[in-house]
C-alpha cells in the first residue's frame, strides 16, 4: 500500500487542531499526516494536590508528558503521580493535554490515517552543547507523543557542520547521541520508528550514504528519503525511473517493510536546496517515482512537503493511480496480443 498525506494540518482545514487535521485528511481520501513539531521548551512544576494519584493520561490542565522522581524520568502514562514528584510540561503542546492523544490514536486508526511527526527543523546533535540537550529532548518528546498516538515514524535531521569542529568529531558526536537516544527509546518500550532524514544542504549531516551508514551502526533507526533534499544535494540526479529505483532499493532493506519518504518540487544550486516549490514546478517530477513504486510494489508513505501541502498530496495520489491504470491497460493489451498470436499459430 502507498499512503499519501501532508506535512501538517491541511491548509484547507477549517479547524486547526490535530483532530480536525486527521478528519480532514480522511475526507480528502488521503491516509497519512506528518505532525510538524515546533521547538518548545519544557518546564518542571510540582503537582497540584488534586493531581496526586492521577496518571499522566488523567491530567486535564496542560500538556504534561513526563514525571521526574528522585532525579529519574518516568514516562509510563499509567504511573500514579506522587506528592514529591515534578511534572514536565510543554506550554505549547501538540494537543490540549497528553491524555487527548490516546483517544486521538483511536480516531486515527478508525479513519485509517497513519500518523508521524517531524522534530523541529534546526537540530544539532553534533556540537554537544546546550542546544544539543534541547534537541535530544525534542526527539524524546516527539517519541512519547507519537507513541501515545500509535504513530509510525519520528522524523529528524541530526546536525550541521559549522566549521567550529572538524567533521569527524561532529559525526562521532552524532553517532554517540543517536545510540544513546535509541537505548532510551528501546528501554522505555516506544513503538514508533526513529527515522533519520536525508538533508538538502552540503553543510548538514545527512547525505544518503551518511544516513545508511548510521543505520548500519545503530540498530532500530531507519532512513527517511526526502526526495527533494536528495535531488538538491546530488545536483539534480533524480530524473529517470531507474534513478528512483536505485534509491528505493538502497533504503528498502533498512525500512522495516515500510519506506517513509517526502516529496515536493525544489529549486537548488550547486548541491544545496534553495526552496521547496509546488510539484509541477522544477525538474523533479513525480511520475518517474510513481513508476518506480509500482514496479517495486513496496509498502510506502509519501508525505507532501510542497507549499501546496494537501493539494500536491492528492496530485501525487492521482498520478500514481494514472500510471498504474496505464500499466494495467498495457499489460492487458500485451497479454491479449500474446493470446491471439498463440491462437493463430494453432
């Protein structure tokens, strides 16, 4: 199955809540949505008297998603809150409360909308400074949010090369930090996959080779193929069906049976993405990718990161259906010709 959906709540959606977005995606005959996570600091506060004995799912005021007890983080949503605990909350959460995510999970399943989440776009796991700690926290919180939603993939980039450290040191820091976050991930039983995105700038960690090498070194992470980024970074290499097949074949074995990707039109210059555009603009066309997907027949999700969001998600779905219909018609015609030739020879 190939799922299509927008990177964020559809622009045409009258409501701006997560639940409104899921319902709108379903009504547009799409089947995926990627939540866009903004960087939001998390704060600690003591529990109110009436919150003692409740669980994280029960709190009705504020987006509280972690407990700190004796210096240890507790993320079990069913753990009763104790008097001496501190509660970690986000002032601008994905939903009004953490508990809302659990019934939203049921809603998304009922409407067959696969959920994913993208961490804040500026990430730095290579410098090992205060920003790195904030970025690790963002990945952890994204994992907890998507776990409550029953979602599929947490998408993240990892770091930049700013010239203050040599690239090898940045790469080693990224490797160690990703390994640490995956230890925490597995230790807390999170079910979403952690996806590392191919990036569109040469001074950002995330070439396809770097991402696949990291997948080889850290168990549990998967590659996220952002075709716009990859096309930019390789100076326009994705033109023919075989170009896309080559990429899909490289990532399929790492993807756990479901390739996760993003697509949009793009403008680029000398290996660097300049801006995303509607799909109909530029030299990155969706038709060859549609043919490659039909030829490979993988399970895959394609997220529209186009400025037109849901419009281009629906456009890609229509293109895939058209390409598939043409292939079926062509195959039927060839089969009929073969049957007629066989009958004539008899």
